[in-house]
């Protein structure tokens, strides 16, 4: 796993009213480092550095350089502004090179389904992320799911995914990752018949009305 280095400063005024707004106005992001049995540390990093880490893969190991020393961490969570969609806070989790950690990895679809080209269908990518456990150095950028094996009867579950060396999957092995949805052609085929059926009562009703009017106009027999 690629390791990135970013500069950070310690927030001395954490909790002071208005301080977070000042930090964000300077294109910086308030953050916290926690875990590994140590006290949490409130820090500030630049938006530019965050974008570089996310571009390399959100689960990359980051070396956070502080005046007091460096911390090894991964991004655990990024909070965004509900309107502007800009990052407003980051949670960094400390990691140790010899200690297993749990993280979430994106699932990327590869290959093509020859069956779907012939028979139609729609790819339904149900599970887009999977939880894994590994050493920090073994965290993969993503997990691949080869859809060339898919048919209407064959789908891919977590148990079918191939874990890289040193990585194990967490959660239910039988959880669905991706499958093919059968096209609902029967709906399109039923449309003309439905239209004819819907029109029939109107014809019958009109016919009945004419017969009723004719009966009312005819003279009564003595």
C-alpha cells in the first residue's frame, strides 16, 4: 500500500467558538487523530493534502507530520457540508505496521458477461464496498469482481471474491455483490393486450346504451 506524507499543525484552540470557521476559511480542515491506546490529538490539515490522499485511494496509509513527531494513520471518516459538499472534518485512525486493522475497500467490476450480451439483462452492483482485515501495508486499493461468470442463475457473493495475500474479508460470506437482473419483457409484451382489454368495456357499454335507447324509442306492442 502506498504511503503518503502530509504536513499538519496542532490545534491549540480546539473547542473555541468561531475557531473552526476561521480554519475552514483558510482552505484548511480541522481533524483529529485517535486510536492505538494514545490520547486523541486535534490537528489541522490542508484541503489540498486531503485531495491528494483521496486521489491515491481513501484507504492509503498517511504519515502525518507534526512538530512533535510523525503519526501513521488512515482516514477513517470525512464529514462534508450538507449544502456545499466540501470537507469540514476528518477522523484519522492511528495504525501500527505490525497490528491488524479493519477497513472498508471499494469493489470494482471487471470483465464482460458474454451471457448477458446474448440473453440481455442488467448488471445490478449491490455491494460496492467490502470490509477487510489486514496489516496496514497490505491494504489494497480495491477488490475486483469478475462479471464474466455471471448468468441469470449465477451471481457473485463475498465468498466468490479473491482476497489479496494477507487480506481477509469480514461479514457474511453469502452476501450478494453483483448479479444480473432479468429483463421484464413480459410487461412490454402485455401492453397491446392490456390496451385491447381496457377498450372492450367501453365498446360494450356503448353498445348497451344504444340498445337501451332503441328499446325506449320503439312503440310498445299491444
